[in-house]
C-alpha cells in the first residue's frame, strides 16, 4: 500500500470557510438537522446575507469559500443567482454543493463562476454520474463529498450506505478522482472535535487530496490534520464563535495576511 502524495510534514493545509444558505440567508448548521437551523450569529459579521458574509471572509484574507446551497439540495431552488452575486462582489474561488445529480446542472454551475463542483453522496443517484462529470470537466473541477453519519456513507445509491468511506474513496481514486471532502454530518456545527481515526486513514489513500468538514474545534486539531497529511479543512462554527481566531490562522500560515 502506498502513502498519499500528501506526505506527512510536507503539506500546506488550506482552511476553507463555509457558508450554508437556507431560505436565502446564511444559517448555523448543526448536525444535519435542517429544520432546526437558525440564522447565523457571528463575531465576524453582523449579517445573514450571503454576499455580506462572503465579503467578510474575503476581507479577512481567505481566497476560497465552500457554499452549501441547502435550498437547492432540498429541491427548493435550482438558481445560481446567489453564487453569481458572491463571485461578482468577492472574486473568491467558490466550491459549491447544490445537490448535483446531472451533467446539465454541473455545466450550469461551472458557467456561473463556480470553480469546483461538489457532488455529495447524500444526493447522489448513481456512481457513474461522478465518473462522467470528472471525465467531461476534469478532476480539478469536480470534488466528491463523502457525507457520513456514524462512519457510514449517507446516500440514495443502493449498497453505498453499507460501504465504508475508506473503501469508496479508494474505488473512486482508482478511476482518477482525487479530491474528496469527508463531511461528518453529526459533527457539523457541534465543535465536538474531528474523528481522527477515519481522517488519518483517508488522508493516506493514494494520490488523493482530503478535506475535512464537521466538528473542528481548535488550532491544535488543525495542526494535527496538517501533520497527518490532510489537504484542508472546512470551517464555519469555530470561526464565527471565535473558538479558532483569525489571528491564530494567520500566525500559523492557514490564512494570508490581508493588506
């Protein structure tokens, strides 16, 4: 078994801020319980408008943003107008999960200034779709989100629910897909800490870039994830609460110093 190309000691961990949009405003996501999501309350920005929150992150020195369009994921909205407005105002690199299930929607997203399309297993209808999207648009623009609950994949695809995330990631990596997000839904918004056992195993799958989302709660966890070879971390709650400070992120090189 080979080691990941993101070998221990040589990786520069990215910190990607997250915006969850529900009913047109930014919300605080907690453990995947969407009917309980509340409007965002943050130490960083006094607004729930997606563009204003995105601007705040840009002004703090971030260059990329992960956006979960929960309206699109739940079938309420298939419009990329918010994405376009965010890009026009911020020029951030946008990673977007909008419940993608077909190539037409992927094409629409990429022409709407999305830099990376995130295909989540939660809404995935066939594994072949992931492979087709990657073949058509290139592996640099397609990411797979391994949406997980209690270390099992959340998916509508028959049989995938019982597949270990590590096994599924290896299978997809063999087809050339190399960007993965491990999204632990039960830890989202909880600040309960990272599941390091599975994170370490996935970070060492051959030739993949692994990003972690859900539960990250401290600078120490970021440093440990960098040490074990993760490519990046998705952060929301710990940023807004101040548990992980922008000053700390800049000090350790996770965020550039803004001018």
